[in-house]
C-alpha cells in the first residue's frame, strides 16, 4: 500500500533507536523515549494553505528531526508511520 500525503504533510518512518546507553546499560522498551529522527518516505505537493503559498523544502529520503509531540501515528502494512506537517520539521540531518 502506498501512502500519498496531501497539502503540506510529510510521511516519515522513525529511524532505529539505541537500546543501550553510552555506558552500556540496556534500556527496556517502556523507558525509551519516542524517537525524533526519521526518514521521509513521502511528501505532499504543498500549495495554498490558509491563504499562504507553501513550498515543500524537504524531499523523499531526507533524514529529519521533528518536534517531540508532532504528527499522527499509523500502522500501514506492518510499518509504523507518522504523518506530520512540514512546519513541525526542525532540521534536515546531513551525513
């Protein structure tokens, strides 16, 4: 199944979280924080939203950092996906 976001929405898939601390302690799943780094898998077309022209600044494949409580989470074909607004993206991570 393919997810195609509308307007200024972006579909992201969280990147793997570290299960160990730097000192080597293994963290149980319940104590791990929600990951805020993700990979973009789909981008909406932008357009006029609330009277303002929105041009998409990100593209599929970008790694991003986004606001902690942003977006809505969905499960599609067994994958955990989050749909967020472009304005909730804080930065693009470059390798």
